[in-house]
C-alpha cells in the first residue's frame, strides 16, 4: 500500500476542490491526503496553505483562488467571516442546494455504496426566500467598559461578536435584542462575566410567532433578583408592539447550556401562540419548536407524502417530542401512538392532541424500543413508523425492534446524513429505500435534513 505523503504546517501547494464537507469546508486531495479548506467551493482551483496536520487529514487556508466556482458570491453579512454561525453565504443559493444533495450522496457512498448507486436521491427542496427565516435568537450578553454587547462567540474563541442585524434571523428578533441590550446598558444593570462568573444578565432570548406575530423576550440571569425591574420592563415593552410576554429564567450554573430550571413571567402572557399549517401551539420560553416554521410545513408535508396514508393506517411516532409530526399525520390515520423519554414533552403532546380534538392520538413516556416490544407482544404492529431522531441517529435496540416487527413503511427524517447512512446499513436488510428527499431547513449553513422512505421488501 502506498504511504501517504507527510505534510507540514505552512506548506503551500495547488489544490482542486472536489466536494463540500459536512461542515461547509472544501475538500481536496494532495498526494493521497484529504485536505479540508475553509471557504473553498467545489470545482475551484486554489493555492492552499496547511494550517493543521492530523493523522488522517490536514486543514488549510486559501492563499489565492486560481479558478473560482461559478456559484461563488460575496457574502452579504458584514461579520460573516468572524461569526461562524453560517458557513455558505459565499455560495449562491442554487449552489447550496446542489451541494446539500451531494452531502447526502457522500454519506451514502461512505456507508452504503450499493444504495448510493441505486437510490432516488431527489433535488434539495429549498426556500423561496432563504433569508430572515429563524424565529428565535439566543444572544449572549457581555460588557466591555460601559458598553453592553449581545451576540455570538467568534468561531473557536471566547470573544463575543456584537451582532446588531443577523440576516438569517427574523428582523423583529434582532430589533428587540438590540433594544434590550441598550436598555440594560442605560440602566446600569450588571452583566455576567464569563471569566469571573460574576454579574447578573447572561443571555437575551427572543422568539416570535411567524404566523401570529406574537413575540416573547426572556432574560436569562444568574439569580432571581432583577434591579430596576419596572423601568426595564417598561423600556422593553415599548420596543415593539408585537411583544406580549417578558419572562426571566435563572441559570446559576457554569455551563454552556442556555437555560436553567426556573422560569417565571415578569410581564404579559406566560406563552406566545404559534400556528403550523392547521395546528396551533402555545410556546413557553423553554419549549422546543422548529426554528424555521415556514420550511417545517414543507418538511412535514414530505413526511405525510412518504407515509402515503389512506385513513386506515395505525402510526407510531417515535422520538415524538411534543407530538408535532404525529399530529400532522393524525387527520389521515386510524390511530397515532407516540413515545419519548422526556416526560414534559409527553405532557405537551397529550395537551396538543387534546387541543386539536385528536382523541385517536395517544402518547407514552419511555423508550421507543421498549414500547414497540410491549405492543408487539400484545398483538399490535403499526402500519407506519415515523422517526425524527437527534443527530446521533437511531438507538441500535430501536432498529432491532423495527426489524423484528416489520411495519410496512418506515419514514426516517434525519438531520445528519452520516447517521442516516449508518442506520441504513441495518435497515436495508429488510427494507428498500424508495427515495430520499433532502430538505433545506437552514439556508446559508451546511446543515441538511432528509426524509427517507423505506418500504418492506417483498
């Protein structure tokens, strides 16, 4: 076997970029070495300089672009290079959609090559307007001198980047965040210091109902006390007429997690109302909800299309969360059963089902594989199972449970093409991949979702 050539930090060489990596970096090969180049696009010829060498790959920076991609563009965001929140603003949206399909293909080629050669992997479903789509912002707050900043930490550092206008956020979330940090500065309210761990206000969280126009502001603090509370609330309320709820969450721990356990309402309603298609939800500060509701409708419609319901099917919605996918399918199903390990999510799912009048949708706390086994022993096997697991993919015991009971259709919604492809190694022993539909839930980033329709082999 040919030995790989050793590379050194600082070394420069010409490189042709072949593909886009899962983190949005360009991927090329130099004398059998994989080289990741931040900011490079497929099809480009660049001069690269090695910045880091690892055992199986190297990282490099662009020195010059000798031949640019036709999809290359100037990133519209002024802090794009420093922020790191988006990875693909320097690529046209058409190019992004093409490459996101290819990211799915790369995962299939790596783990299930035979599937990659035969599967119907469809063009990525994009957005009409791929900007200002995020309904929620969570900006850290820090102070330098007398100035209060709110934003994100620059990539790979603990330096906070002040952000006044984020191009992928709904405009009202940026407006409210900026005004809130200015109010904190004006009133001299103490700001959390990440080094000393002193100070009060850690994070400003703003979420807006895209369909309803209701906005909630949540201040995450290190303790319950909030000095100059009435004056602060008055200033925040005046920022925008859409604000109907102001809450406070207390997080005393030294942690990267945003929220602590205790939340209370300072002014207005406890929740904001939001609608998704024909469904409606009341969202508290900590409640999980899709960040791109407009595209979520298209994603759920793709799940419904793949489920191919006639009104006679029983459905299991595994990893169900607050029940959104199962409820999306409920109107066309005979029965829906959902399960999740988070008790609060199941409480919300039951409440959501009741609020929409779906008395044939039932929800259970516990592991999906345990419930599937228990139901199978009592003679219940669903016609369709739908899953939308975390980035780590499906639990192996769950896969074995599915392969044991063999529902007719298995709809796998994935936010990580690599774990989808790994799980297909086992699932395709008994299932055929009818098609995979990539969906762009987060334009300008390297993330891609995919709806995979699996049908039981005949």
